[in-house]
């Protein structure tokens, strides 16, 4: 995480298979991913495809980044945009020095609302902003905030609820088996069952692309 900030990344996108499905449905969202300053891999399935293609990247989930800072990982002025009101209240009680900005955020940015958010970030002197709106909203709002406030922003989805204890984190057993997605689905099937189905729908083409990349990589090594 620190290395991204050192390299000057403004917008960091945490990419999971469901976001890849969304990118195939929405050219605008795909463009927002391509326009990010840094992308981390948040999903074992996607990570496995990359390894098959000969690309090794560490898993860096939005939850792990929030948890690290919540536990005092680095001295920084932090703001959080989005998440539920209950989660923000618990977060504010635990981290009174963090700036918590709640409310409703549309798929189209309200320029007046954005101006108020930017003013709050400036008064707080935030250097890192967690955007907890879910995709594609968090990428849309994150890009504008990163550029106009000149801060580092990271899309973290529903991580705040987990970090403050409103949602159970993946157990060690589920994590060791690579089944974090299953635990989340059992906790909130209405939300996650459709997402799992959508993510699975892109996996065959990802596997084909990964195998093709590995073949090209092996052929180049032979030459």
C-alpha cells in the first residue's frame, strides 16, 4: 500500500472478477479501470488466472488495506466516503480523527455535493480517502476526488462494515481454502449470489486468455 503512495498513485482500484464482468457490460466502467493509476488484485480466481498467464501479483483486498490502517498501520489523515450510517457511526467512535462522510451518492456526480466533499477533505487535510460506494460509483467518484483534491483514493466496497464489526470477516478456515466468497455469500445471499453468477460467467474467457498468454510467453522464451 505504501509503495503505491510513494509512486504517486492517485486512484487505486481493487479489481475482482465481478468488476471484470461489469467492465464487459459498461465501456465507461472499463475506461475507469484503464484510467486508474494503480490496480490491485482482489480475488483468488482472478489471481489464479494471472498466475496461469505467467503474471504473479500479490492479493491486496480493500478490506485488508482498511484493516491495516484501522489497526494503526501508518500515520495518515484518512477520510471515508460512503458506507452505511451505522458503520460510519461505529467507525467515528473508534477513529475520531478520521473524517466520515455519509449520505447518498448518485451514479451521476452532483457537482454541488462534490464541492462540499472536496471542501471537507481540504479542511481535514486528508491524504488518503477510502471510497466505500461499491462499483461502479466508487470508481466514478474516486477519479474526480483524486484529481481535484490531489489525494490518494482507494475503492473499498463494503469493507468498512466488516472492519467495524457489523459483518463477520472471513474465518481462517475459509481463507485457507480460498472460500472467502462463499462465506460472504452465506451472510448476504441476496446481494452476492447474482454477483457470483456474473463473475463465473467471465471465467471461461479469462482462462482461455490466460492460457493463450502463457503459450505466447513460452514461445517467446524459446526464441
